[in-house]
């Protein structure tokens, strides 16, 4: 079975998770011509706005064709449903990124999670996510799951069922606290299974800040963090990338200069780690951090 499902997670919000999912999906598509599915598992639906824009998103949300609608069929209504009816194609405003697909998010996720917890349906939810991911792994080259900051029942299921987690962090104290909390959560109940650490990513770094440089050194000094060599700098381009434009633009226009170089380097590192890991799995090697 392919090991290509990556949950993008840090228990802290505002650390650039969704922006990294966007940049990775668009670079994997535009540069490497891979089929990428983005799953929006955040009730705020940021990545759905970034990829599909408000108009298309409102339409599918109104029709209930979102991740929440799909999971509701599987877990609450206990009916079979075809995930293909819920996946949007032709998303992304980058002209070369034509192979990005989106399972969009919805604010209703919070209500769905309450229904799951109230009905004791967590095991059914985890089974549904496991079966869904198995199908998606075989259809797409890479599956990226954009997780919200908190450790909800849905997020926990992704983290236990996906192959890897990728943790973006700002090089500051509060973001590092978010990582420590995440690591403690991972160490609990190891028998329940958990994604391997494909890498920690320093992002939104202010190139002029001494304090942030010091934090980055500290994060890199711990080899179990498995930091990516690439750092994504804080920049107007990366900030503006989050805004969907109805006029299609080139990859270079969206990710100019250093933003584009950094996203390309990171994407190559992710692909290298995916293929190295696949090779070491074959040799039965033991993976990543704790
Ligand atoms: N490298 C960056 N440089 C500048 N701004 C960024 C960068 N990455 C993200 N942002 C901005 O920071 C805010 C939070 O980013 P987002 O990706 O939504 O974080 P999260 O998903 O962790 O909550 C957004 O306004 C986004 O445009
Ligand atoms: Mg987000």
C-alpha cells in the first residue's frame, strides 16, 4: 500500500499550517504533475477558501458536499456514499496547478463532532476514516490533511490513520509549546497507532529577528524534531498567497522570488522523505520521532 497521507498539524493556530498545505499542493501539482488531494478538516475552512474561493465554496457547502457531509453519511446516517461526489476538481488559482483536488470543509464540523461524541461513535468514525484513507491513498499521489489546532475526535482519527504528520511551527516560544503538547499527546496510548513524523517545518520566520534565529537553532539542535532543511520566511508573497484570486495566475506570480524557491525546496524534501521512507519500510526500519 502507498504511504502518502500526511496530516499537517500543530496544536497552535496561526502558525502557517493551511498556507503550507496550499503551497505544497500547488507546487506538487505545478512542478511535479502529481495528483494531490487536500482534505480540509478545519471548521474554519481556511484552505477551502484559499483553494476554491468563496463563491464555489458556498455552493458546495449549501449542498452539503463537504467532508462533514461525507463523514455524516458514513458515521451518523450509516449509509454508503461515494467520496467522488464530494471532491472538487479544478481548484487553485495557479494556472499550472491543474491536478489539485479538494474535499472541502464546513463550520458544521463542530456539530458533527458533538454528535459523534454524544453517540459514542468515535470507533465508527476512526474506522470510516481508515477505510476512506485506504481508497484515497490508492487514487491520489499525495493526500494532505489540513488539521485545526485542537485535538478533536476527527483530528485524532486523522493522526492515528494517516502515514505521516508534518508540523509547521513559527520559531517562537508559544508555537514551540504547541509542539510540546502535540508530542506528549502522541506518546500517550502508543498501542492505538500514530502517524510518523515526516518533519518539522520552521515557517513564517522573520529574517531580521535574532530571537527567531535563536529559536530556530534550538529547534534544529534536537534531532528527533527531524527538521526540514528549508525554512519558509515571513513574506508579503506568502501572506498574499492565502487570498484566492478569481483571475488565474502563474506559479511565479503567486510565489515570486524567495517564496517560490523555498516552496520548491520544501516540496522536493517532502518527496525525498516520502520515497526514502517507502524504501526503509521495505527494509523494516523503525521510523521518526516518538
Ligand atoms: N510565510 C508567511 N509569511 C507571511 N504570512 C504568512 C506566512 N504563512 C502564513 N501567513 C499568514 O499568517 C496567517 C495564518 O496562516 P494560516 O496558514 O492560516 O495558519 P494556521 O493554518 O496555522 O492557522 C494568514 O493570514 C497567512 O496569510
Ligand atoms: Mg489553518
